[in-house]
């Protein structure tokens, strides 16, 4: 019957004849929002255009940094010949913070800002609303582990400052949603 799968994976859209095709959607696609832009600029724009891309990528980078740091901590505990990373606060405390409150909220907010408005039938917040608190949370969250390692020189002040900025970013995102 008309309107059922034609073997194509492209999304179906209605045409004048009432038959749905994926090709008609591709043909009616609006032009790129940045005509003439270099591909690097376009990729950066695509990353910041929708929340799930930004937050998911930040979450993946965060978990990679955390895993690398924690592997160094565990290696130093298992083998005395391996030097332990410097620590401004006890490693288990920071590990608990970044595992529970570190990378997971990036995935949660990415999902909520993308699927939440659709489920609730409301307009999604504009990028200008979620980008500033999202960038604050991302930068502060990604700074937690490096500041932990470098914290012996400056004490835990910068680490606490980053944790406060991180919490402020999440609070800002919660208020936007």
C-alpha cells in the first residue's frame, strides 16, 4: 500500500500524490545555515546546534579523563614502583564525585534537552539558553581531574572553585529545563 516502506531507510514525507518518500524530504531540505563555511566551522556548528551532541561528547571526554586518572591511581596502589598521581583531596572522594555527579549528568541533560521537549509537547529551549550553563559545567567538570593532580601546588582552592562552578552550571541547566 502507499505510504509503507519502499525498501529505503530514509524518513518518509508526504508528497502531492500522497505517497511518502525519503527522497522528497531530502529535496526539500533547507540550505545549510552557514553557506560557504569551511567544514571545520560546520562541524563545530553541528556540535553546538543541538544539546545531545554537545553533552554526549562532553560526557565521553569526561569519562575518558576520569578512567585514565583512576587507572593511574589504581596502578600506583597495586604496584609500588608506579608513582601515584598528586592529590589535593583524597582520591576516593574525587572519584566518588566525578563518577556519581561527573559524567552522568552530561548524558542526562543531553537526553532531557533533546527528548524532554518532544515528550512534553513544548518548544525546546534555544541554544542560547543552554549553551552558557552547559559550557560552564563542561569546562569546570573537565577541569576537576587536572586540578586534582595539579592541586598540591595551589592547595584545594582551585579544585573547590571548579566544583562550585560545576554545580552552578548544572543549577543553571536545571533552571533552563
